[in-house]
């Protein structure tokens, strides 16, 4: 194993060598007992009977021996050279055990004990003392409230529970980091039964020190890990989650992630379970989609995708060639692959000619290929021959074969294995029936991914294509973000909750964000207002830092076409604002030209987990109804902004839909970049920025409404 991973403690990245945690020379078990039902007894049984080659030192002042081994009264009494202490005593005793371990020079602790912050105020106080002890000693700790860590090849069963009691796990180049020990080990057990082998598993519990991201980071550097899996309820460092996604692309190691706690009820359960931080699931999804993560939501996905990635060949794109044993099966396969967002392009003329030469007259030579039920020709599998021809097509990135003749005999199965080995494109096989066991065994031995349904094959194909295309895009992206304009120097009023719209517009203007033309009219000058500089129709809004949502207060009037109408509207909105909030500071009104075009939404915020973010989507009345928004993590470059603009479902509205002007996407991307820099530059002062709507009409882009919320609340 490569020995170094990175982790974040506070704001400083530090290197962590976790090799001794997973491959310790000796292990001490504090709270050791002979009971196979006790938390301190189970690891003693596993470590002494499953084949662990190192020393095991039971520690319990009330016993002289445990399972025939000398038992020590305290950690101070054990021999030197111990790398890991397993702690299975009452929570109140754990901080002192950590201090003893530090004095003994033990580098790692795995705290199996529960009863910390997940158990209420008393547990929170004990956990605070535990954190102090960890910092004082410098020991690196897993847990508390965790099930432990497992090195399957080395028989290091450093934990408790049914997952650690499995003696015959399948081994293989997969690792699991999980915030739910019980469910994580259930996933691993099910995957192992299905033939997916694991080398390492880590249950992180409350993560007062080492956390799930530390283990993901470490596994990405392990030479004997090709696929990382993770069960995550929440993380405290979203930026590190992002960085690990990029590292996964660079290492060519996908992270199969199951994110739980995505609903309000799920987030509440996660908080009570491990006290994980909650952040919007949409932000997690955005992080996953822009790195080497592949989301899964059941163990079948985990097994299927692990098999697909372990095959070792990635497609260049998302163009799939399908080969089917019958017309109906081909139709179903087409539906499933198209529903997965994959392309089924026409074959080249050369490929079609080759297919016509080998297939019977009634066979279909389109995509999907339909071999019309004829199994063999000249003693060779027709479906396999067709797959080989399709693999050679330059318009195809991968091939899926669904044919009983491919899976129904050992000879045909070996043939498709040989074809796949010779190809530089992925080959996926969907079986026809469960009873084709000889073929499946051959596929498993050869590492050829097979699936029980074409739908599951389509899911795997989508995952392979996404990972590969993200990898290709990341390879040519600059590693640093260069700003194209100097940082404006701004100041913000102390103790305010919101800026008025006028003040919000001034901030946006400093960052070069274009705004609709307006005039500010003081409250005492409404009857004398002069609008010669504006073009009708106009909008009249109250300007007040105490009334951020003018529509709720009835303090806005639209589509005004005469000066007298504007004066009347100004008086009305001031009166409405004072009636809505008699204590509100109302310094005047804003008179703004009405813009035309597609209404969009741009926003920004400082998320507690992910830091500065920018969101983009359909605006105006569609913002809440359609909820068509995408996210970026600021700051970001123009290429990333352009990708963001193309990701919303309503992107066609910007491309000249039904005679509308084609939007200047470069200019819109530049505005998004500038908003990202504003949020990044002043995240200590700004809580959120809302530009809704921003109008896009060809090359004319104008922000029509602006609201900045501040952190310095009074």
C-alpha cells in the first residue's frame, strides 16, 4: 500500500500515514473479555482465531488471561511496539485511555465505545474531553461510536459486529469507507457474496479525528485498490470532497458513493445517528458530477459498477453499439440505453457491410443488431462475431451483447472473453437467464462485466461514460483559476441583515455585472421626480434594507407608462412599505426601466459545508415552479460557467428557441464568473446574493433585481 493520505484538521492539510492502522505489528484491546457477545470480546476472538499474524495484548485490570493470552492491567504494562489500541470501555473512561495510549507511543486508536455526542449533553461533554485528549497526545483516532477497521487480506479484524465476524470475505481491489458501520458492512457482505472482493473497510463513527474523507483519500493512494466505495451521510468539508473527486479522476479510480440523508427526514436521522452536518443534497450531487464520483443507491449498483470499472477499460464517449439475439430484446435494450442518456449511433458503411456478410438475410444490421435467432454460422457464435464487427466501428465507444448464445455455452462465453481482451473498448454482457452459471463463472474469472438485465448494463455503461468524459475534460482544464479583473475594495455596514436594493446594485456594479437603468428618488422628492433619462415602461420599487421582499409588502408597481403614473405609484409603494413594517427605514424609491427577454436566476451563497457557491437557472415565476437550477463552487473559470449554462433543462431557451434571439452565452458566463468571485472575495461579510430575474435578450443581459444578505446581523 502507498502509505500517505491527506486530511484536514482545522484549516491545515496534513499528511497521514494510515498503513500501521490497517497493517499493525501489534494490537491492544482495552476492555478485552472472553465473551463473544461483548464489544471487547468479539475482536479478541477474531484476531486470535482468523489468522492475524501480529501480537494481541488484552487489557483488563479484572482478568489475568483472556482466551489463553496474558491480560495486562493497563496500557502502561503492555510490551512496546503496539500500533493500534482498540477501545471498548464506557465512554467516560475513553479520554484517559487515549492519554495512556499517547504516553505509550501508540499511534492509532479505534474507539468502539458509544455514548458520546449522539447520546445527548452528557455525551457531548465527554466527547469534548476526548477531543482534548486526542489533541494533547497527537494520537490518530477512528470513531468513537464506530464498528472498526478491517484489512481482509491480512486478517486484521479490528472491530465488532457481524461484519467483522465474517471469516471468508472475497478479497479484491475494492475498499469501503462508511459513516454507517452496520449498513456499510451489509453492503460489503452482499457484494462479497455476489463476487466483488474487498481489501479494506473502515467504519468512521462520530469522526472526532479521522473522517470518511481521510479514508477515501488514503484508499485512492493504495496500490491494491482500484475502486473506492463510500457510504456518506454528510461531511464537514465539502471542498475536500471536491478535491478528492478530482484526485479520483487523476488516479483513474472511481469513487462509488451512496449518499444518504437526502430528505428532511433523512437529514434528521443522520444528525441523530452520527451528528453529521447537513447540506443540500443538490450540492452533493453537483460535487459528485464534477469529479470521479459515481452515485449508487443500492447494493446491486455497487456490485455492477465495481465489476464494470474493475474490467479496466473505459470508453472514449457515450456511443453504444447493441447486439441482440432477438428483435424484441433489442427494442428493450434500446429503450433502456436511451433512457440512460446514452447514444445509439448508426454504424458506418463498413460495419454494415461486414454485418450483412455474416448475418442471415432477415437479420437487422442497424443499431441494435438483431441476429434473428440464428445462433451459429460455420460453428461460430453469430452474436459474438457481430459484437467484434461493431467494436471495430469508429462511431462506437463500447458494446453491449444480450444473447443467449453468448452466455449459454462455455465455448461462446470464452469467445466473447477473447474478443473483449483484444479490444480497446468496453464489452458488457447481459445474461438471458439465471441458469447460465458456467458462463458467469468464466466471466467472473476473466473480469468481463455481466449483468442480469439490460437496464443494469445500461446503468453501468452510463457510469463508465460519465467517468471517462469527466476524466478527459479534467485532463485539459487549468489547475488554477485566474481572475480577469482586479479585486474591488468594498465595505459593508455592520449589524445589518440585508442591503437595500440600491446598495446591492452598487456592489454588483463594482464587479462589472450589468444592470437595468434606474433612477433613485428620495422619499421627500417623489412629487418632483423627473424621468427624462429613462425610457418607458418602468417599474417602481421601494428602497429599504428592512423590506427585502417587496412583493410581500405590496411595495412594487410594474409596467408604468406615464410620469404621473410613476409619481402615483411611488406614493403607493412608500405607503405600502410603511403599512407593512411601520419601523422600516424607507429612504425612497427606485424607478427602473423594464427589461425584455428570457428571465433567468443567478444567485450565490456561502454554504456551511461547501463554501462559496453560485446557482443558475430559470428565473422569474419559473424559479420556484420549475426548480431548474444547477450549481458551481466558486471561484470557477469561464469554461466551467459555460458548462453550467448548458446543464439546465431550459438551456434551449438560450439557443434561439421559437424565434427568440440567441443569447450571448460568453457574456452570461462572464457574469456568472464575476458573481463567483464576489462571493469568494467577501464570504466573510456576505451570506447570499440573489439576482432574480436577470434578463437575457440576445447580446443584452441586464440584472433587474438584486438582494444581498449579510452575515453581520444585528
